[in-house]
C-alpha cells in the first residue's frame, strides 16, 4: 500500500489543458443545442460509444480520454454502457452493413436530444474502406450527425475538443 | 513420422508426380491434385505441423477455376499447399477432421467465396450474416463490390442447451465499454458457463475485396487499417508478401527501422492491455499508471515518426521515416526512464493479492487444447506453445537481433498477462539493441512491378501473434487476391474453449486477457 501511495505522489497531477489549435479537426454540422440544454451538458455529459465498423484505432484514442493526461471527467464527461442514459452517441468507423441495424437500435434507444458525433475519417465518408457491399460509407448515411472529428485516427485532444464543441461548451 | 523437413516428407509421401513445387516466394509451395489436398493435411498433422491458414482464390481471370490453399508451420518451416478445383462444382474435402482451426477458415471460404468444404460439420456461413442473399459471394471475380447488398430474411441457428436451470445470456454486438462489436452467447447454469458461442463478422467491411481494387502501393494503407492497434505489423506482413512476390528485398536499414516500430507497437499494446486488465479487476491504480506509460510512448511516436500509432510508415519497398541521431538519443533516454517506472509498477502488480485472486486459474487453456487448435501469439505462449514468427520465420533483422523465448504453461489470464509483462521487457531490450546495431543506408527502394500470377507469402509476429499474408497478382500484375489471417482468426476459438466451466462474471477479464481483434478477424 505504501508503495502505491508513494507512486501516486511521485506521479502528481499530469492532466493537461486543451490546446486551441485542436479545433481545426472539428466540423460542426446541423442545428446547435438550446442554451438551457447546453448549460446542463457543460458539466455533465454521458456518452455511449458505438464502433460501427472501425479498425479499432479510433477506439484506442477514445480510450485515451480516460487516461490521466486527457482526463475527460474533469469536464463531467463519462461513458455509459446503456444508450438509454446517453446524451451523445460517439460513432467510429464506416458503417459496416453487418452493424447498421445495431447502430440504429442504439440510436433509437437514446433519449433526446440524441446528439451524434462521428469520429475519424471513416465515420466521415467511409475512409479507405469507401462504400461497398459491406460498407455503407460515413455515419451520415444512416444517422443525423451533429459534428465530425477528423483524423485517422484523431488525437485524444482533438476528440475531447470535438465533444466539447458539439455541446457548445465555452471551455 | 517425423522428418527434419516437412516439405521433403510431403514430396516423398505423395510422390514427386503428385507434388509440383511452385516457385519460392516467401515459403515453399506445393501444388497437389485436389484429391490429395486432405491427404497432405493428414500427413502434415501426423508430422506435428500446425495449420496456420486456409483460403480460396478465384483464378478465373487466368482462365482457370478456383483454387484452395493451406499454410502450415512446424518449427522454423512454413509451407503452402494448394490444389486447383474443378470448374463446375468447386469443392474440396474438409480439413476439419484433422485440424480444428479449419473449422472457421472453411466456413469463411464457403460463405465468401462459394467454394464448398465437403463434409464440414457446420454449414452456417461465417462473417456472412444471415440477412445476406445466400448466393452473394463477394470474393468471386464475378461479384461487383460496388453494389449494395439487399437485406433478406434469415435466421442464425444458435447452438442450444437444454435441461433444468439452463439459461442463455446474449451479449452484444454493442458491448458495454469502448470496444469493438461482436456477439457472445452463453449457455449457463447459475454462474457457471456451460458453453460460449461467438458470432462475429459485425465489422466486416470487405477488406480483402477492397485490396483487389487498389494498387499495391495503396494497399499498404489499407493493410495498416486491418486492425488499427496492429497497424505496423499488418502493414509489414503485407509489404513483405508483396516484396516476396516481386522477389525483392527492401534496403537493410528499412528492415531494421521496421523492427524498431514493430517492437514499439508491441510495448504500447501490452501496456494498454496490462492497464485494461488492472481496470477489469478494479485495480484503477494500475489502469492509470500503465496507461500513462503507454501515452508517453505514443507521444514519442508522434514526435519522432509523425503519427501516434505509426500508421502508414511501413510500405512495400521500405519505410517512410528514418531514425535521426536525435531520435535515437530520445528513444534510448525514454526507454531507460520508462523501464525504471515499469519495474516499480510490476513490483506493485506482482505483490497484489486481489489481482492474483482474479487472474490465477481464470480462463485456463491447457497446452494440449492450445496445440490442438493451433493457438498463436501471446495466448499460445501462455499455454506452452513455442510459437513466435520472429524466431520461426526470422525475417530481417530477427536473424541478428533475437527475441527471447517467453513460454508459460498455466494458460490462464495470469499467464497471458505475465507473457506480456516479460515481452515489454524484451521489446525494450530489442529496441535498444536494434538502435545500437542499426546499419546505415537507404530506407526505401521502389520494388519492381509484379508479374502476372506472381504470389507472395509472409508471416510476421505482431503484438497479438502471428499474422499470415498471401498476395497474388492478376493479369497485368494488379492485385488478384490478398489474403490476411490475423492471429485472432485462430485465437477467438481458443477464447470459447478457455471459459468453459468458468464463472460468467470472469468472462470480461478472460476476454481482455486474450484481447482478440474483431476488425482483424472480420476483415
């Protein structure tokens, strides 16, 4: 136990502020949230993440949001297992034909406002997988998208910035 | 029947007239009559060889029919056996009677290529879901990949269990965490798992077919996205296969840079898995600390190589990034600091009774079962299998910088974690040795164009395990077929077997200890 405590003190606080240049990876589309809703989400946002056909690189970088450097919980952001509790659906990958039904079901199970944020180049336009018998292309071919976070994969800082931008956070 | 050389054994047992040697391109290849394809498997099985991969190709562009292929390994020897199939009804006798691993390879061949494995015990398509038209065979040349598939009514027949108190737990495809999708169906009594059946294919995005519409150069980018966590190893396997098909060697320094990237990828992923294993047993201290070490490596990757995961840095012909003197110094300094921190954490990890309580004995896969299924990589080595393509298929520079053999026998979640722990140490050592001995020279040379009908084979030890890649050039030298076998395509079978009689709540931990790829499996 002492060794654990010692290591925790040695490590200290490593969380970093977000750099403003990360905003260049973010593209907002569609309507913005009402002010009252925005204020609620600013301190407490619950996300359901769905991999609709990704190569897993975007998942690695979304995972990193939980590490002490990006520490998404400082913004009140948590990931939930159930879409029923989710304010935002974070989608990666081209939409694989075999995942289309499951993705729509996750979306249908969410309460309003059903924000959808598409992460990565594949979620934008299918990326290198394109559109084919097995891939529907970008997420917008299946769901209404509120924001795109570009990159292959986008960095954790870009993803965090994009999530905050999608809810209109002033941070 | 053991002979020093399985190739010579096969030729002598089948008769030279029945075993025509193909030109060498990464591994020796034998062409045998279709009637002897299964006989070859039987002979190889009795000679203690492992079935690594099995696939079919559509050779109609050459005026031929379909062909079936199988790659085997024993010790340092890989060989490929192929048969041309009859035009009217392409089929071959199943290898499942001899090799368990053939079970899914052949379901996939039947579903996606429409070539039948006669006598296969399970005719349900694999990867191809029940709502696809039955006659859609995307890997055939006659199939237009650009056309969207209509969705049809279909039903997947799950394995059922009956009896008092038996119930079923369906999980997925959307899982609880930030993780890839797949479906697990448990048959359980109380907390005890009677059977687990996996249904995968949810992230099938037509990768193998996609290769056929790209150039060999573009293909490297796609290979780097077969499984994003294994981008270096997959791009390397692809590049080696293409280079072997061209009869070309990348510049020596490029091979050394590739190995350095490969070992860094191994360290990053093992650290991530150790973090995730700690998280799954609620040891959040370990989760954050290992995660921090991984993040440090990724940031150095970004600084030195321009990409955190090192995507698109390996391609046929070499690499796109070199190690500068400054970069070398940075890696040496970082590795030193990292390993010091790492050893402190491993001391804490090894001294934690609650970790041991969860990990020891969970998801145990016996060496006998692992051998039977041909389990590879970390999961294989945790179950007593001496399998490491860096040692057995020593592509440059692993003939000069030799990885340590790390093999445990208990086959449980603990062993799989501990193999990773040792491999992080070994990859750190290898990285330093690679930097120290790295030869000077060019890092890229354009490979010659592939001639029609050229074939290339490769095996690369990614962080999960052995990746097999096989490429075939069509008329005009363009890609005709690109087969990828991620280690997960074998190791998913091992997960099913390892959790029998375990508790349902231990499954997430056992699953994490394998950490199989969905995308690499589904392609």
